[in-house]
């Protein structure tokens, strides 16, 4: 069905979720999408624009929706029901001039028809109505109180409605009376009813039991454009990354540690400079501190102009008296132009850590070392190598050697007193420790270390030191994860190998969520008969997604697990060794950094560009991560070649590589010489 561009779709997700245990219904997983994600996928192709009305977890809704969909909270406070959400929608559309009509749909009805907007719009125009409502015939309905017989009856669906945006004043007036029922307000309007044959399309899911019963229906597509061919379609990488980023939050606990113990920790509070750095004006060079006014100015065309106190007569030099008043300076021939000089009296020496305490008068200067405080009266430093002549008690300076103010470092030039030296969220590196030390600070407040539990699943796995039976392999993934987590600065909890059996797997997850902030597993998340992690995640918590449009790493689960009051984020990584590393690099690492409290910029992967040395095979529709070796090409620019076979079980390809070549979701074949994105390994894996 064609989209109606004058309609704004308005997804109602602002309720309390009372019948679902007060969880946010729109964020509950149904298949590989959330319920709100299903509604968005079905509604977006039908309208010109779409927005989500939510009163909780706005960032998570934004991650699901993407940057082109606005998420807006109710104008009325206190969860006042769908009419409050509708009022916000009408007001939003009026202020943004997004169209003549608003189409509402609740976030807990993931099966809405693909022709909803078109049919409601046609009926509203044909009947000259204010509102068009969806109506179905409910068969086998229970006998209602006062009915003489049970049977089919018409059912209006007031939350599936198309309204004119100019109804806002009438709705404002209705809500001002304290009334909140949608049907009550509709009774004051001209309503067009549109009969839909598929009553099941308007089902709403109110309880967790209903959510489980309808999980199988989630795969039914609305249209190819709306649902991408079905809910079992893997989630695009970018959408999965946004969803994770919106859900995870930093740990709240902090601790104060000695500066040397703060390396690779995350600042929990801004470090404010208690001093100026540098603390005083000082010299950037070894040379002579002087008054800029004493420098002979350079005339236009390169000739020195006579300065006060000079005779302008060539061939005489010298000084008179101890006040430093200077006489005429030499004219030095060079490059066809005359350069005038002045000679200043050296009246003292300033050292770093031992200032010269006098005052420099006109015609005087002070010998000065790098880092020494600028003497009173001086504003410039002549590097000693630029002096025209140096004798024991004087220095001669040619015009144009330096500009007034040169080579002077000002107090607070690096860090100003009271300024933020390092902001909260900074991951402290060696240079940061030096900066903090320069402020005289010996302790800092940091987020506590993140506790991360991990284990491998699989009956075929054997621990190091055990005999290797036929059909078995040594567990390499735990050692890879240990290295990556340790490098990240996490407190690691190794739970070993867990058998492919639901009972020990559930026990391991319950134990882990009591002890850790996050859990990483390898294996057990695909669709094989012995892959149990995803099912247990759904029973103990929730699964935000479990299948991604990427290679390697397609089976990757993310969500939460709970045991009583304890909970932890869970990353169910694939079992293949290369897929484990790629999945950790792309999804677990950024999430763990955010949990550690780092800034968004610090968690972002460093994507660079390089020229493909050879052709690379790629089909659109998924993101591919291929192991590469980046080197300098013949012209010095970076070029990248693949390591060879790219199977997800070839761990040696990762040890040979120094980068990952990223081939985007919509990208096709790569020719030699094409530019591609790369992610460098150094410091990350």
C-alpha cells in the first residue's frame, strides 16, 4: 500500500504497563524485535513521518527507532492515558507542521494491518469526518451483561484512529474538564468507522503470558517493505549497536585511589585545576628576556626604522650609563636590505626554579633559561641562537629577529586555575597521570572496576591439560576473552566450561548474575538442538535480539538475566573463535566501556580508511568483517589485503591480522583500489 505523506504515525507507548508487571511494554522482546519495533516496522511504510510517544526509557526507544524518528514524552504529567499521548501528538504535529493528520497505534499491538492508514484516510475524506476508527467483528464473543444472546458483535478500536490535527483545541478543552476516556471525547466528534476483516490484526498483548503465546506470530510479515520479509530477519548491525548503547548505563559505585593506581580507570568526577599551569609567565627558550618596545621595528620593505634612543647612524655601537639607554646600532647588510640593530645590557640571569627578582629598565635584558620566570618588565625572549652578537655584558639584536611577545609562556596557558583539567568519563592513560601530577593531585575518584563473568558452553570442549577425545577441541575462547577483558581493565570471573544442558547452564547464569555486572558466554545461542542460552535468557530475563545481519557472528544474543534482586547484562557470543573476537570487539567492548562510565567518544570504534590491495567478495544485505593486514602502499598511503581464508573458525587468521576490514550492510563487491573501512587491532583486542 502507498504511504500517505500527509499523515504522521504516532505510536502510543506512554502507559504504565500495569497488567504486564509495570514493565515498559513497548520494549519487551517479541522474536528478534521489541513490540514497539514491530509496530514501527508496520506503520512506517504507511505514513509520511512517524514518532513514538513514551514516558519512560526514552533513550531505549530512540535506539530502536533510529535517528529519523522522534521520541516525545506526554505534555501532561502522571501517565494520564492514551488521550494525553494523543494530545501530545496533535500538539507536536501542529508545532512541527508535519502533516494534516495523526494516525495512532498502540505499542502493544504488533500485528496491525498494512493498509490501516490508507483505508482510514479514504473513509475520513469520503465522509467529511473528524476521526476515522478501525472496527472489527468479534466472533464467538462472550455474552455481555444485558445481552439476550451471544454472537458476533462490532468492536471499535479507539486507539487505532486517524484524526485531523486541527482538533487540538477541542481535545485541550475536553481534558481540562478532567475527563480522560477516548470514547467519551469521540462522542463529541464526527466519526467514520472502517470495517477490517482481520480482527487478529488488532490484538493487543497485555500480559507476559500473552506475550509468550503470541511469540510465534511475530514472524508473520505485514509487507515485505514493512517487515523486511519477516521478523526472523537478522537485525542490522547499526540498529543492534544503538539498542545496546541506549540500554546499558554506568556502574554507580566509585572509589578514591592513589594516582599510580588510576591507570586505565575511568574518572567519576571532573578534576578541577587548583593552580595555574604554568604557575607563572615563563620562557619557552634559552636566551634573553627583554622588553618588546626595545626591539628595532622593521620598516616596510625590510628596512629597520630608527627607534627611540638610537641615532640612526651606521658604524657606531655601544651603551651609555647603567640605565641601559642605548645609542645608535650597526646597520648589517644582508640580502640587499639594511637591517638595524640594538644592543641591550645584560643585567642578570634567571634560572628555572630560581627567578631573577629585579626590574628590567629600557635598554636592559636578562639572560634566561627555559622554564624560568619572566623578569618584571619583560614580555619577550630572544633565543640565544638568533642574537646578532653576544659579549659578556651585552647582546646585539637585529631588527626582525623576533616579534614583540615572542617565546613567552603565560600563566595558566596550559591549565587555568578553576578550569576542568580532565572531565568525568575520561579513561586515564599515561599522559593523563602526568597532567594530574602537574596539578599536585595525588588521589583521584574513579568508577569501580567492572566485574565480568564468562564461560564457554559445549560438550565438545576440553580444558587445557585434559586428554583430547575424538570429536573434541580445546577451549580457546575463554583465554581470548580473558585477554580482552583484562586489557580492558575489568575484574574477570572465569566460570570455566559449562555442559550443553539447560540445568547447569541456568545455574551458571544465576551464579554469574549475582556476582557480576555483565556476563559473556561463547556458544549456545544459535538454532541448534543443543543451543540453550537464548531460551534460558528469555526465561530468566529478556532477549533484546539474538540474530544479526553480519559475518562472522550472526548468532549473537543480548539482553538481561535475573536471579531474585540480582541482574546482569548478558552477551551470548557465538562459539567460533574468530566470531567471538569480532563480536566482542564490535558489541561487548563498547558496551563494557559505557558501563565503566567512559564517554561516548571513548567507546566509539576508531574507523579508518585504506585502499584495497586486491578485490574482495561481498554481497549486500549484511555487514562483513574480514581479517586484514594494513601496510603502507607504494605512495605511502595505507593499503589493506586480506589474510587469506576467512572462515570463522580459523583463529590463526586473527593472529596474522592487524586490522578488520569492514564491508558495510549495503556494500557489494570491492575492486582493487577501492577505499574500504578498517578497524585497527592495536590497543583494542
